[in-house]
C-alpha cells in the first residue's frame, strides 16, 4: 500500500458534499485551519485537523508498521500552503487540428465572430484542419494540452467533438479522447457535439444534417461508448431551439446525458430549453433571460460559465451574481478551443470570475471543483476532499486560496496529486 500524508496544512479546503452548491452554499467550502489529509493508494482515508490527527494516529507507529508490511508513506509538510480539490474543467474543445490566430486579429479590427462564421471562417476553418489531421496527430496534441492543464491543477476535463461534422472525423475525435482517458493521468469525459455548425456539404439543409447526426452518427457513438454527453450549439444562424430540442430528445432516448451551448450571442431561448429538458448543464449564458435563469434554478441544471470566452470575444460577461442569487448552481470552465477562446488558463478564469463577474473566491473554488464535478455527473467520486473519494488534490505555493485571484493570472499550483500519486511537483525545481 502507498500512503500520502499531508500535515500542518495552513488552509485545507474540503468543499465537502455530493451535490451541487448553489446560493449561499457556494460560500461554504469547508475550510479547516491547520489540517491533515491521509491518502491510501487512490483513496482519501482521513480529513481533519492536526489536533484530531494527533488524537487518532501515532506517526512513529505508522512508520514501524510500514517497515514491517512493506508499505510506502510519503509525508508532506504543508505549513504555509493551501490544499484543495483538483480543478474540474467541465467545458473544453481540446481535441482539434489547426489554429485561427488570423481570426483573432480580424476580431481585434472589428469583425464579429458570427460574421467570420458567415464568411466561411470560424468553426469551418477548424473542421478542415481537423479532418486533415491524423488520429496520431490529434492524440499527440491532446497529450500536450492535457499536460499543460495538469500543471494548472486540472485533474478532470471534459472534451467535445464538433470539429469534424462528418462521420469519420467526429468518431476520430471521440476515439482520441477515449484513448487519452486510458493513457493520460487526467480523466477525460467525452461529449458528442455533432451539431456544432452546419458543414459545407449540408449548407441550406439543416434538417438533413440533423437527421444525419441522429441516424448515422449518434447510434455508433452510443454503441461504442464514445461519449457520456450530447451537446448542441443552440444559436441564431446555427441550430434553432426546435432543432436543438429534436436532437437532444433523440440523444436522451439513446441514453446520453445532455448539455447545451445556450444563449451565448443571441437570446434565443436555449437556457429555457436546457431547463425544460433537465439538461445536466447549460453553458455560456451570456445573454440568458431572467426567466431562463429562474427556470434553471427549478430544474437544478448547472450553469457553466466561461468568462475567458466573453473576455476573448470582448462581450459582456454572464450574470454570475444573478444566477447565484436565484440559487442556480454555477460552475466555471475554460472553453479552451482554437477560435473564440484559445486558452486553458485556470488562473485567467479565476481572475475574470472575480473581477468581471463579482464572484468571491469561495464561490469560485466551489464552481471549479464540486460544481464542475456535478456538471460531469462525477460528484460521487471527485470535486471535494472527503473520505472515500478519489485523491485528486492541488497544493498551492501560498498559504490561502485568496492568493488565487490576488496573484493575477499566475499559476500558483505547486503540487498536484491524481489518483493518489504526485504527478506535478514544482518543489523540486
């Protein structure tokens, strides 16, 4: 047995719970001063104060037993450090080919994201490059991107397809993510986003493309267990509320859980649709209506907010404070993609959530841990530091979580534990 013992933790942030936090609950993140955590193999076995640890355990006895039984125990003195759950990045598009730096320059010069799409750029540009990329090329790119996410404390990530818009490439993207789940320490949860845009071969025939997705691709995705969720870009000029509902209904009947890109650019009603279908999450929500936000509260659908995208597009930010006041559970994610948000920076997301969406650091931590886990239906195993859960942990180089927004845009993660193993350790540098 391998054991990992964190002692003298200045600020242990447990975020305890197996359900999404909403409203005032997002402030309750279970902080323990001068804490201790014991991990055995992949599982958390003790969480508490040093005082309770000293009452229950004898370190010298543990060390003696380790020698006799051949166990390995690693002790980490976390004085002047904060320890919290691994971050859950619950909305990304990290498997893609090609880049769109020229489009970013166009946006800086005043061309809108939707105008770029209408002129054949945007998602269509990435579709071309992703179709051209081989399986191994996408696999290698995926590994590199996951490595960088891990350094920022991300231990679980959601990845979407949607850059193939045909049968072969969509399946290729999902198969790459399935292989990455086996090969990489970061857990990868796959989402099928076939209705991300309308491919050139179906221009003027949106109904035909939806039928193709439902009848030809979805069954294979489900049959080969390639995705946990189905998603759709419900947006003006892309997929209407009615088309989105039809697709999501079919996906649900096949056993997939639901997510929706909702009300990002135009207030179309995607938020209300997400609530009515009890989707696991409604994502973006930059222009969600107040009624839609109220509906989310009733359905307990997670509102996954993506502040780096609003920042990149120079758009208004989602109304995080209103959502929290309405008792909607809020998650945060990067939306890492090659077009509207070419960043996987958790530090940037934290800074923007604090400064632009007026979330306090407790709410931000809840949004990036337990609520992110709930947005992936993994809250029974990750998202908090509790006995019996997987040991996915992040130790900061500073004594409190207040340093996360304070040290603007900087990565202050010093050590990352995934499944009970130390996988990032910057103390050695």
